[in-house]
C-alpha cells in the first residue's frame, strides 16, 4: 500500500513524464522559407549622370564582387541563426538576372518567391551616393500578400568589404534575425 508521501512522489513523477511527452509531441515552430535574391546596386547620377556611352553608371568590379559577398554573408547568418530556411534559387538564376533590377518594380520579385514556394523574398540594395557615402538596405516581402513585411537600412562611409559586411551583419543581428527570435 502506498502512503500519502509516496503517492505525491508518484503523482509528481507522472506529471513530469506527461509534460515531457506533451512537449515532444508539439511541433517546433517552422522557420519561414526565404528566397534571398541577389543584391542590387544603384549609383546616384553624378555630374551629367551618364557614362561615356550615355548609359547609367555600373558598379566597379570590386563592388560587383561585394554584392555577391554580402548576399553570401546574409544567407550564412540567417542559416546559422535558424531564423529562415533559405530556398535554393540556382535553377532560376538566369531568369532572375533577366528580370532584375527588382528594386524598381515594387514587388515583382514575389513571382520568384511563388515559383520556389517561399514565404518571403529578401532583396538587398546598395545605394551609392559617392565613393564614401553608401546606404545598404534589405527589404523583406510577404509572398502571399505581396506587401512589404520588413525594411531596414544602414548608412555607411566605408566602400570596402569591411563596411558592407558590417552593415549586413548589423541588420541581421538587430532587425532581421535577432538572437531572441531564432530557433
């Protein structure tokens, strides 16, 4: 026969076991699927605003490489924090390149998000006002509604890998995927 003290121990042990069982049965919150598009660059029109051939200025070779670098860093940080499941866009790379720039079309990137069954799209834009004054922005758009879910911008005065990476890391850590929101 079980006395009152042992009955309480048994009851608390069963309650604890039941709590662990229920916790194991509850599915973890699934991270949103994110289609992270290539970063784009806008160069403010200087002087007459045209290159030698009458075309808008293009990023320098080092800046074009940095656009890829900061996208890779964004993806790496989001994956390591578990904030988003990053969707592979490699199959659509040529279509994405043809459709870019997305920053002028107010949400047309959502179509690519739908193609890859993403929940959100992420678009990074670097705006260059001068050699040393830049803005780095990230726009998160809800694929289902097409509405802008988040936008963030950091101004930097360092047109090199260090400055661009610092801007992206700051936005991820403080706005896009703070530690408290990760898995």
